[in-house]
């Protein structure tokens, strides 16, 4: 390395947490320059973590991109976790309402529970049953649940995107993340059309709030049904 004639660059990671530091150490242990096969090292300068000497820009890019995708992944885990977590209670009460209101006989109810326990019922199917339950409820109680199903369907869509779509960790995705501090969840449909949905902490927090509000509405209906 000492005889390297190219200008050396370094990457300054600033102050990083323990997990990121471990991650970086592992990466540096195996990373070699894609152009000349040189290795690099991690240095501590006070609190700061620096990787050097790096011989080629491409090598620096490679390490930078790998670490940034790690940050994106962590951010994505936080956002996904938050939404999935808060959604479980809403889904539980949707299930309860369907259980109590969908079937007239116990045999039918048992059949339904069997399907349920095997986890074969998608949210789409549940929502069709739930719609019937809500219609029955509206009729029996002389009330209108305006907008409830639309709001629920919109939230289920968003939740599904968060659960099933992949995080964009491409070079563009990383740049987008660094510039806007937002994560892009992407999906290519059967016609290869690209769909995307962006999230940051704020929008995830808003979605979490909407889910909580809907959960409250659904629980209120559930309690009302039992009267
Ligand atoms: Zn090199």
C-alpha cells in the first residue's frame, strides 16, 4: 500500500453507533478494491471513525453504498415494525367482529375458525366479510359508518406495501434517502410496471395515528354490537 501511486481518499463516518461500527469492521475485513484489489483499514480519530487509505473512487463508493444501504435497512425495519405492530390490534378486532357476526350456525362458525387458524384468509377476504358485518350492523342499529370501509381499505393497502414491497437500495434509492431522508418501497407488477411508496418517520407516524384512530372506531362498533 505504501507504494501506491494513486491519490488516496478516505471516508469519514463521523460518530457511529456500536452496531454500525461492528458492521463496518466486518465489511472492511472482506472489502477489496474492485480495480486493484487493495485492502483498507478503519481508524479512530477521537470519536470519529475513518476508513482509509482508499485507492480508487469506486472502492470508496462501494463501501459508502454498502453502509448506506445498511442505514436504509435499519430505517425500514423501524418503519415497518411500527406499522405492523399497531395494525395487529386493528386486525384482531376486525377478526372478532367477523367471528361474531358472519355466521348463523356454530358449524359454519367452526369451519370459518379452521380457515382462520390456518392463516389462509387474506386481508382482502376478511374485508369482504367485514363489509357484510358492517352492513348488518348499520341496519340493526340504524347507524351509518360512513367512510369507515374506505379508510380501512386505504390503510390496508399502505400496510401491505410496507409489508411486501422491497426497499430501494439501488444507487438512486440511496441518493434519494441521503437527500430527502425518505425510504422508497418499490414493487414491479406483472406488466413490469414500477410502483413506489415513500415513507419517512413523519409519514409513518401519521399512518400509525390513523391506524390507532380506526382501531378505536372498530372497537367502539364491536362493543356496540354486543349490546
Ligand atoms: Zn484500487
